[in-house]
C-alpha cells in the first residue's frame, strides 16, 4: 500500500483543527507561571567592588583567601552578631575575584536577601567590616616601614653630629673621615627618600577601598516574572503542539 506524502498544508490543518486546545494550554501555562512567580518571595541584590589595598606595592591580603573568608562560617556568624540576629547564611553573601592586578586585586561582593532594606543593611555592615579588617592589617604592615624610615632619619642625624666632631685642620685623616661620612650620609639619604616615597605615595601604599559608584543600589533579581511566563508559554506551546499531532495520528489510524 502506497503511503500518502504529508505536505505542509496537512500540518497546518492539524494545527488549525486543534488551535483552541493549543491556545488554551499555552495561555494556561503562562498564567500558571505568572501566578506562581507572584507568590514566590522576591530576592533583592546589591553588588560592590572591593579593591584590596597595598603596602610597598604588595597586596595586604590574598584575594582568594579573602573571598573564602567572606563566605566562611566565622564571617557569617560575625555578621549575624553585628546585625542582631538577622539570620543570614552563606547564601546571602558571596565573593568572587573580578580580575587580578599586580598589586591591587579586586573582588566582586554580592549581598542578597528577601527584603530590600535588609539587603542594604547587610551590605553596609559587610563593607564596614572588611574596611576595618584591612585598616588594621594596613597599619600593622606599614608600621614596620615607618619604623625603618625613623631609623634612617636617626642614622642620618647621628652622621651629621659625627661630622661636626671631625677636626677641621685639613689633615689627611680629617679629609678621609669627611669623605667617608659624606658617602655614608648620601647613601642613607637616598634610602630615606625611597622609603618615604613608598610609605606616602598612593602608587606604592594605599588602603583598601570601595571603588564602584553604584554602592547601595538594591535591585530585584528574582523571580523574573516575564521570563518565567515566556518560558512557560513556550513549553506549553511545544507540549500542546506535540499532543495535537499525537491525537491526530491516533484519530486517523483507527
């Protein structure tokens, strides 16, 4: 028995015959997805960029260890204590290395919760905690270099006092001593200038900071109602269309 060749118009006829069924399923799927999305609790998010400070062009913290610390149980517990039991978890705070510069890595820190005001409050406390942590680390690290600067100043002061004690009778010994003191003085003065520049220049030493201008902006990220409706309607259309062709096949086969 020769099989009948199926043409495009045959498919269109099936779709037309079951058009109400296809429309009903597609619209119902979209309505269901929209209702469920409206019933789901909203999720709000705020994001900020945290630039790790440096001392003498060396970062004061490892970006990967810091990201793990931010997501650790200890940091979450500390945030809960500061926020008076907001009951936040590791789902509320995340950190990821955005890109790594030679001396100033940058982290993207995201804070989420189901309440907009709570999201902003958590983000504020996280920023304050991280900046305070790095302020302490920065001061501890720079303290050693500031001490080095003071020691160089002291050595230079001692050399200047020693030069005044050298006899000025232009003897060979006095000339050699003066020459030696000048060489030592110039060397220490050079070191002092270098240390002072590295201690005070923002290109060499700087505190950690928040660098993005959108600090404090809270946006609703879930549920994505329109996206959920579109996906549900697409899925409903595919299922209803497949069902329509199956029903047509069963109808014509019997």
